[in-house]
């Protein structure tokens, strides 16, 4: 089997991948439907309200992360996922019900978004830490890449399907929300039918001191800390495309729900390509992550100057490719660098920083959109990540690392080199 799909040789992973793919399609359908509900039915195109909904979805994550990581490392990750998937299905059903019965108000959406965030605080680290229990360590980077392929393959289908579904039902988002509720059944079935004899369960953490132990462990891993800084900047200021795309499509280019949903599908072409490329890498490298973050930053700034809808849509493809390269490479690097005993807690902190920055970034992006227009939000998001790249390079410079450009077959290649004096202090790249 091709190296890109090596993890499919594991039967349990095939089940898990299939269930996650269906569930992820439902998630993307839900996101577009929810955003359209807020923008067109519950407000008069308020990007600030949309930013607040996005923030509430992730508000609980940074506060619950240490506790959630302790739970994930103490109990069966499969059991935790079954519980969280059931709760997410009930939350999605509640959203569908209030829209179907025509009683939805903005505060309802705020409340359900917040509850969803509480559940996700436990679901995300369990998902991340469960993958190494399904596949062997040598397949971990491949499995992480394929997980991203599932998520972004769903993104290729979900937003466009949601947009056209909403348009087909005369801007009624209830059918799209029901699709998401039903999609959780696939993930639950996949978790139930897994062959537990073929899993590789991690050691369980002690009941006492699990949270404190995870934080102490993280202090001994400067390589992971650098990666956490990268994903914080990317998640907080860069990956606000549900706001970027919604406001650019409606306010700048004057498009409807179909064209808005199509932007998510177009961007998913790039993210899916990035996921497939990541699945081929046996071990991610820091130079790959930094160069991808640099390219993402410049492309996001370029999006702000798009003269029309077609140019904007075309630029979303490479933007999606490089954003996914950063996300997947950083995720795999953190998991490979973590001791299995602490992996649940480390991934909880990772997801808290990656997603938990959204309550900071989304309201700022939303306010900027209302105050200065949608183009300013892209300039700010791209500029913030560009500053992060420069700051990390300066940090490496102080530690004795230099990035060198060498040519191979007339093509430039960047290499990270440590000075002789700093070689003993290098942090794993």
C-alpha cells in the first residue's frame, strides 16, 4: 500500500476514519448553517455577532484543558469519546429543534455554542490521544495526516453542500442542522465496532496529581513549547476563515449563501492537498512548519487585496494548503515528542492553545470587520502570523540556530544548522 495510506492497513483505523469522515461532513454543514443563521436571520449581517458565536464555541477550552487532559489520561479514551459524541449529538439536536420550531433567538445560539465548547474540551484531546492507540508509533505521523485528510475532505464537501442546501430550501437552515445531528451516528458506530484486542492502550495516569504532572512535564519540553506558540498564533488570528469568507463574500463581493459555501469547498482543495502531503512525511521538521507559516501569512495578506470573488477564491487554495501543512506538522511533532503517559494532557493543552485562542481572536476580528471593513481582518490575521515567524526565527538565532539556503538541482532548500557552541542546547529540530 502507498506510504500515503499506510494506516489503512489497520482495520480499526479504517473504521475510525470512515466514522470520522461522515461526522466531519456533518460538522462543516453545521458550521455554514449556523453562520448563515446568525448573519442573515438573527442579525443584519453583524460580523461582531458571528465572531462572538465563534468565540463562545471555544471559550471553555483553555479553562478546562488541564482537567480534560487528566480525565483523558486516567480513563479509556474510547469510552470518553463515546460519551462526548453522544452529548454533541444532543447539542446539535437542540440547535435543529429551535430552528425547526421557529423559536431561535441569538442568545439560544450563544448558549448552545458555549455548551458545545465545553463538550469539545474533552472530545478533542481524547480524539488526538486515541489515534496512537489505534496505530503503531511508526504510523503515527501518517495517521495524523490522514485524520486531517478526513477533516479537509469533509470540508471539500460540507460547506458547498450546506450552501446549496440552504439555497434549495429558501434560506431555511433547519435541514442542514439535522444532517449534522444524524452524522454523529456514524462516529458512534465506528467507536463501538472497534476491536479492542487490537488497540494499544497507553498507561493510565494516577488519580492524584495528574494535572500538575502534565504541566511539569511540559516545562521540560521546550520543543513542544515553541510549537504551542506557533499554533496559538495560527489558531487565534489566522484561522478565522468562517468570518473572513462570510464577510468578504457578502459585504465586499455581494454574493449569496451558495457562493459563500463554495468558498469553504474551494479552500478545502488546498487543505486536502496539504493533508495528503503531510501523510507522506515520516517525521515533520521545524523548517517545514516555519516556511509554511510564512507562506500562509503572505497569502492571507494577499487575500485582503483581492479585486474580485474569483481572485479571492483562487488564492484560498494555496492558503489552505499551507495552513494545513502547519497544523498537521505541528500536531504530529507534538505527539511524537510526547511520552505516552502524558500524551492526553499534552494534547489537551495543545488543543486549548490552538482552539482556545479563538475567544481572543474572533471578537477582535469581528470588531475590526465592523469598524474598518472585511479587508482589514485579513491584513491583521496575516500580519500577526508574519510577526510570529520573525519572532521565532529571532528566538532560534539567540539559541545558536541558523537557517541556510542551499541549492539542489538548481532549487533552493532551507536547512536548519546549529553552531558548534549551541549544539548541546538544540531543542530537537
